[in-house]
C-alpha cells in the first residue's frame, strides 16, 4: 500500500475552472486519478471534462463522497479554501497555491488542530502514489511504482530526484512535496511516521533545503524511531544568509536554517547525506539495495 | 519588504509604541535646522539603510554640538556605508535620521517573529538589549524569554506579564506597565501589517521611567502585499540591486551573487541545488534565478537578458526540469532572447521533463550555439570545463 | 440589554448592513414631515417596543397615503401595545419608526447566537423568512441552515457560501454577493458589540436584487457592558418594570411575576427552586429575587423594600442558605427594612448555613413577627397555610 | 478516591490579595486545603497568611509545584487569568468569578481545546472532596465524606442539597459546581465520566436548571454509559421564558431550555427526577440505599 493516496481516493478540485486548475485536472484524469467533483463558487451545476462543478466542498462530500481535495485557488482566497475543505470533512487536502501570507497559514494551522484532516502544502507539487493516483502538478511519466518513499520541500528538485530513481530502477511508493513555505500543513516527521507503517515502502529519500529546522527535527525522529534506510539531500549549501531563495521558507535568518547545520544533524542521526545531486540515483541504488529496485 | 528605521518608527508612533523625537533629512543643509527642532544636545545621527551592522560601520553617531551633527551628516549622506551585511561595495546613504538623545537606564531587546515549528507568532524578550541577539542566544540562552501567542485569543495580558516579570531585577511598576503596553501594541502592529519580523533593539527604559523604542527594524511578508497596499509606497528601490529590481518587475526570483556562472532554473529548490552543483564543480554562481513554474516565453526572455546584463558572467547554465513549465516554452524564450542579445559566453543547456523533445528540437533548429548536458552531473562537468577554459584565457 | 429596532438598524447602517430608509418619531406632529423625507408610498409604520409579536398585535401597519401614516402613528403613540410577550397590561409605545416600503421578491431569516453546546457563535439562516423561526425549526428543520464560526479564523467566506448556496432556488449572483456581505458584517457586529443575539427577520431580497434588513432585533451581553459603554445610552428604561429598574440599581436580581408570594433568596438556583416550592405548595410566586452571594445589609434592606412595594404580595418567604452571604447579615437587613416599612403581610423565614445561630438570634431579639421554618418542606407548608388563610379572608 | 481534587492537590489562588480571594483563602486553609501559592501581579514577593505571592502562575508552578488554581479575579480580567493558568500547566482550574462576557468564554474554550486542563466554572461555587480539600466558596461544615457525587449548575441550591444529604447520613465523595453561565468549562458529562470511574462514588446527584441543553445531553449519556444510580433535580419549573433567572445561563430562549423538557429527557433515560426539593435527601436515602450511607 502507498500512503495517504491510492486508487480509491475520491478527489475534488477546488478552483477547477481556473487556468491552472483546468490544466492540471486534465493531467490528473489522464494519469487515472479519480476526480469526482470540482468546486467554483457561483458555477455550481456546470460541467468540466464530464465532472460536475459544485458551489461548495460540502456538496461534493455529500453528493460525490469526495475525501481528498486539491486546491488551485489564488493566494488571497486559499486559506479560506483549505478551511472549507477541512470543515466539510475532507481527510486529505493538497494545496498547490504559492504565495499565501504567513499569518493566513497561522490561522489555518490553528483551525486544523481540532480536525483530523491532513494538509499537504501549500506551495507544493502535491502527492503521487505511482500507478495509483496523482494529485498535484508533478509530471506523471517520470514516476514508477515501487518501494521508495520521497518527501521533499521542493518541486522540480523532486522531479529531478524521482527521475534519477526511476532511471536506476527504483520505483516509488508515494512521493510528497510538503511545500516550500515557512509554515506548511504537514512535516517530514508526519509523513515519515506513515512511511514507517507502510509495508510497500522499503526506504525514504528526504529532500530538504535551507530555512527553518524541519530537517533537524526529522533527523532526531529518524534516529529515535525510524528503522528504514534514509538518504537526505539539502539544497542551498551555497545560499547567502538573509536572502529568500525563491521559496518563502528558504531563508537563513537569525542564525537558523543553514545547510551545514542540517547536514550535520542528519549525519549525526546516521543518515546518508548525498552531497552531489547528480549522483543521487546511484547512491540510492547502493543504499537501498537491489531488493528495493523490484516493485 | 524591508522598511527603513524611520518608516518603522512612524508606524510605531501611530501605534502607541513610543519612539524618540526625530527628523529625517536627505541633504546636509537640513541638519542645522533639525538641531533646532529636535531636543538636544545630545543628538543621535543615524544612517537610514536596510543593511544591519550599521553601528559598528560608523552609521550611527552621537553629536554634542550642532556643528557635530552637521559633520556627522556630511560624513554619511551620499557616501557608501560598508557593513558586514553589505558586501565590499557598501550601500549609499540617501537619508539620515536625527534624533534626540535620551538618558537611558536600561537597554532591553524585544522582537516578534513567526515560530515556524509551532506555526504561531512568538514574542522574544531579553534583558540583554543592545547586543547581537544571536550571540546572546548562543551564550546566555536563559536570558532569552519567549511567549507564543494563541491566535484565537491574540496577545493576552498574561503573555506580557510572563515576559516582564521574567526580568531580573524587576523594572519599576511604571516601567513594567510601559513594557506591557509596548508588547501589546507590537503584537497589533505585527498582525495588522502582516509583518514577518519586527525588532526593537534596544528597547530602553529611560531614567524617568519611560519605555522607548530606540531602534526599529521591520519586514513585511511579501506574500501579503496584496492587502498591505498602503505600505507599498514605503518600498525604497534605491536599496536594491538594479538587476534584482528588473527581475521583480517580471515576477522572476533573481538574486545576484558574487560568482561568474549565470544560472537559469525552474523551481527554487532545483535552482539552489544547481548553484550548489556549480560550486561543487569548482565554479561560483553569479546568481540565483528561479523562473518559476508558470513562466511564459517573455519571462524566460527577460530572465536571460538579466543574466547577460551582469558583465561578470563567463558562462550560463540552463537547467530545466519541465513540469508546469514546458521545455518548448523555455526553448522558445531562450531563442527569442538570443535573437535580441549578443550571447558572448558559452551556454550549457540541460533539459528534462514535459515536452523535452520539442524543446531540444527548437534549440537544435535555432542558430544558437550551446552545449547539451544529458544530466546534472554532465552539466556540472561542462561548467567546470568552461570555467577552467576561461581561467586559462 | 435589549435594543430597539431603530437602534439596531442605526448600528447596521454604520456596519454595512443595508436597511430601509426610515425616520423615528415620538409625536404624531412629526408624521407628515416624515412622509416627505422618506420615499413612499407605501410607508411602513412600526411601533418601537422591545416585546416580540408586535406585527400580529397591530404594532406594524402599512400606509399608502400620508394621512394613513398619521392615523397609524396616532393609533400607536402613547397607547399600550399588547402582544403575546407583554402580558395583559401591554407596553406603552413611546416611539414609532416610519420606513419606506420596498418591493420584495423574497423573505429570508438570518440570525447569530452563541451555540452553548459548541461554545462558539453560530449563524442561522433560513429561506423561510418572515415566519416564527421556532415553528420552522420544529416543522421543517431541513430549511434551517447553521454555520459554526471558528474563533481563531473568525467568519470566513466559505461560511457564507455554505449558507447562501444552501438556498433553493439559488439567488441571483448579485443577491448572493449581497447576502454574503451582510453575513460577514453581521458577524463583525456580533463580536464587536458583544451581542448575545442579533436577528434579522425578514432579511429581504428586493425585486431589484438588493439585500436589506427589514427588521432588526439585537441584545447585548449584560456581562460585557463594562467594555460597551457607548451602548449604555441606548438602554430604554421605559420598557422596564419600575421595581425591576429599582432592583437593577442595587445590583439585585429581581424579576416580577404574576403571583402573590414574595420571595427573597440567595443564589439564582435556590431562588428558582424556591419559586418552584411555592408553586408546588399551591401558591404563585410574585417575584424572583436573588440577593446574590455578596449581598450586604443595604442590599437586603432594598430587596425587602422592593418586595413590599408590590401591592399584590400576600406573604413573604425568606429562604437563605448562608455561604458567602452570612445569615447574620441577612437578619440585620431584614430587621432594618422592617424598621422602615410597615410589614403588612406574614413573613416566613428559613435560615441555614454560615452564622445561622447569630441570624436566628438577631431576628428573635427584634420585635419582628415572623414564622420560622426549619427546612424547605416546612417553609412550603407554611406558605400554603398562609395562602389558604388569605383566601379564606 | 475522590475525583479531580484530593488532599495532595497543590493549590494556587489567583487574586489572593483581593477581598473575596483573601476571605476564601482563609476558609480553604481552615478546611485543610494545601494552598501553596498566590498570584497578584505586581505584588510578587509579598506574603499572605504565610503564603508567598507571585507575579505569575508560571512561577507558582515552577517554584511551588502548584497543580490546581482557584480564580477570584474580576470579570474583565478573568479570561486572561484562566488562559494564564492553563498555559502555565495547571491541570485543574476553578473559576469562581461571575459576570465574564460570553465571548471571552468562547475564546477561553478555543484556547483550552489544545491543552489538557480541566476548567470548572466560571460563576460557580467550586469543588470540594469532603475531608480532603475544598477549592471554592462553599461552606465546608455542611459536607461529610462519603459515597455520593454531586454535580450542579447552582451554588446555594447545591448547599441545600448537600445539607440534606449529610443530615440523612449520606456523605459525599466530591461535589462540583459546574457554573451558571451559558458557557462553562466542563459539563455534567465530563464529571459523570469521572464519577463512573471512581470507586468511592456509589451514586450521583445531578442538579440542573433551565437554559441550554446540558441536562438533556447528560440524560443521553447516563442512559448509554452510566451504571450508578442518579437522582436529578431541575430548578426553574415555574420560570417564565425570555427572562434571565439570575444566572446568565438560566434563560429559556428560542424554545430551548424548559424545565419540563429536561425532566422528561431525564425520566426517559430512567433517571429518578426529584420534583420536591424539600425531600431530596429522603429520596436519595431510598434510592442510593443504606449501603451508601456508610462512608
């Protein structure tokens, strides 16, 4: 079994009639994802690619049994969309939107505390369980079903890694982009716990970057409680402090978030840290072993 | 977006956070008049630049006579200020703030940030004011007090008491009240203006028991500018690199660095990793450039132009893993830019992902000269070769 | 604290909730002039009283000619209005609101209350507007939509969509927008003014697509008046029972009822239970009076005076379980009051708890005539006896 | 064992130097309650009846190991005091204060959701485990240690009931006044669960009143999950609708909260409902049996 997302997942797209939403909905359908409904307030009753559009997420849950949501709503309205999904009973929310104000995310996190919804993102590529379903914007064809779990703060960097894995014959159980913002809905640790309990997953690739302390916390957790092989990569070793490296979350500030600190914490936890991105696939093959390569 | 000290202090004043009386001037003629308006002596003359480390670099001077104020102003205005954060060229001082000097009894530190791990705003308070707080945190962590704020209740009086009654020795009742007042208002400023950082270092207690923000540092969450439009006018483009300004206009994430390898990448993570790859190949990146997921042909063209405007660039590495951004769009943009600009440096292209075949085809059919890298390792090797070639020349 | 319709509508107007144009008048001379200021015909003439059920009682009239407005105003002003909530004596109408008549397409119901079970504010919306909402809730519960508000986020746009898109048929896009706007502002009013209830019934959609609050009902949390001081001036004492007004002045919880047994008790729960005991003994309580836990001698004296001012009272039951309120304090208060007032009815006293011996002693030593009940059962029996005696007389 | 409060409980008084706080602190000490600290901001370092006064609850927890707090703070500042106690790690908070605005309590309840503190009140007499400790304002001497649990929305009405119980020889395990406000920190059900698991408690007296639906919810719970005898009393059978009967919470509004509905719900759940307050003690003795009368 993959984690969080599988071929039974019933997905609603929030912002289905927008430019991005429409484009990626088609891509997800093409991949085989079960898109059961769309939401665009005021366009309820319309159809998009044979999918019924509703005015509210609540209606999608009630009438179509949606349990996963993918959000393509512009930043000023995205936090509202996340809360709408969570309060409607959606159990897995993937927010692709980039550029949500941090204080909106503070509110979202407080809101989610009392609900059992999992939020992936915002500012993330989404989640894919290869061969089963993809919910997000990653290119489907580079993935292959298999035994490696991937968790990443980045988008295209993840594609790079997955591509290398697939090329060396290492398929993936589930790949998750947790997002590049200072505050994201779920952490490395949240998903590591799921990968630990997932029989399909034999090893995990963890792709971090500068900013925050998520990698250091993950290292602590892995050392204490995670028993499958892990390879980590940290982007931004050459990034100067005080500058935001594209992602709102990728900034070295107040002396925290340096790549070197993260790499050291990971190494101290006994994790293989890959320094050269170009050969990550080969390293993975060595560390994860040949067993893992067969799905 | 970073604000200047004087801008942050204007906001403080309107928000019930006391600040010293002061006058902003942008030419030395105004200096004498400022000494007549502002109580003194002494006066404090402060260069208004975004870069930190100003004090040690001569950007803050105390003057006891009006002529000293004039001298201090003249030593700053129009001159470059070189601090540990500016790089060797420094940054030109365009404005100077002249403030009243105060009789200070105690210097404290107060700031508010987002605690990423807890996903809430946190106020940080220390009796070790006026010092580098990172150093205090490292050497005397017990002197750093922290209050997380519950967002449903907002800042509560008890949050303030937890901080203020953590001081040793305790401040006077008047000063304690003043401190709690400043804290409550600081929280309001933080959430109302979508700040990512507000820092008062030092926050002082004067001999007569008043609590005053002697310095002010404020940054606004760039993602929240859509609802903070009235702050837009506070943006000071003079503080920015001209190429970064140009990039901003086209929604490109561009940061100028000190090396000589230009890079164009899609995605922030991959862009950082590409910088790292360049470095590992023995070269230095000239920039960070993430053209983003939704880049169109025009953005690619502009990005390319910006890289080429940097005369230090000796080679360019394009690394695109097509996802949302399709490789054919990238290729067309590069060809268009090349058509308009004289490409005087070697170009290394590594394309992968969505529509990669189309993209490669477009590049091949153009009369653009470039080296193809099949993967990142190869790209790094090619960069290294180009650099060593350049060095040999 | 209850507000009048016109007061609530003033608040609505300032808060971005559209209301009809209207003019408040307190004498019939002003009626004709009002018809010149307010668009019409038709006009709507509405008696301003706190009691509900006004419409069915003739407190709302539609007029098609100015003279009809005058007639309607004259039929209300200074006259008692008897509704299902006023009791048989009714309540005097002191003010009348004259409003423009609107072309109504649809009547809806909107209100906000605190959901006690969930401990959050809840907005209630129904397409069955203009009707008794309790009846709708009982007969057609599916027509009642409810949104709980998360207090950390406040009212969110999705809350509004959940309600508005729950209508059948859907309103026009303009009306939908108008409804969501009213909802967001209603929430703001509710939390900003510490409301315990805001109700708009009906909230109408006009033929030209506007959303307008045709009626307005608003109550403020009495416990929050310390921070809603500017609302204090909206209190209309004319709507209150004079004895209740007097009690309020002395911080006594007094409510006038229809029976003839006066009661003075400490604690709201025990006071309610004492009323019940009186009723079970075959008598009717004349009032609810909780002198509270912190009552002093003066409050007891005043409470006693208030009970005696009610000429219907045929017997008084004092039931005190001393906790914070000590029995000796109670006794002294009763004796003091008796000294000033002619007690013309039988007095039954049941004392228990803190300093009970002292209290009994004080009463015994006074020249007050009273019956002692050892416990509540006995007190009830004594009350019953007194009532039957009275009836025999 | 009693519930929530016992002779080991270490109590801090918030507002110890105020008139009410001072008076009742002395009463609690006289009863044998372990008062370990007091809080009055700005008076830290002073002493009151030999008890050290601190500026913050946090200091009381750190320096005196306080784990229970009793709040005598005026209404405008009471919600702040509750949050302070909860965030400082106090596990049982008793708020005596009457007159806290409802919206302040809405905030408090949201705040408490993520913490495991139990709040009793506000606007309540407090909690007493006879013979062990009392935290609140109830007169101690009317209580007697024993096997009956008492939960009530009222103050003096509870004293009346407890007095009757003690007179017929039925002692109490723990008596809790949950408070007379529309929103209170803990419900009948919260404490019924504790009484269910408490070996000392053989039966429960539940004292309700008009307003809200707490009694109806308790009836549902008792029917489904509570296996000890329960006697209920509901005050306000003769209360007119729309009038606030002293307690902010005791108001029949929107057709809800009538005594008759509550009594019927309780009866439907098989609970003995005492109609005549005067004979509650005797009824209790019959229902709870003679066994219970021996502590």
